[in-house]
C-alpha cells in the first residue's frame, strides 16, 4: 500500500470512528430508531468506501505482478459484499 493510500484510508477511518461515537451518543440519548438506522447506513457506506480504496490499490499494485491476487480480490468481494 502506498503512503497516499494509507493516509486516505486512515483519514476516512478516523472520520468513521467519529460517526460511530455519534451513534453511541444517539443510542444513549434514546434518539428515534429511524435516525439511528440512517446513521448506521451512513457508516456502512463509509466503510465500503475504505474497502474500495484498499481494493483498488491492491489491484493496481499487487495484481499486476501476481495474477492470483485478482482471484483473491474476487473472493473477498464475493464473501463480503452481497
């Protein structure tokens, strides 16, 4: 993983960490379930964005020199995303 990809992923993960803390606060404050579920969906989408950055980097850098890396990515996608 390049330094640029690592920096982007960490920046997004820190933002997601803040969103999760916000979710905890929403639950503690007994906010409406619909609002909480909406924010959970937002966190899930943000995590998917991190995965996309990492998988794209992997394909660009690792898969070029290792054809089985593509199979690994396909396996990850089929296992974790429906």
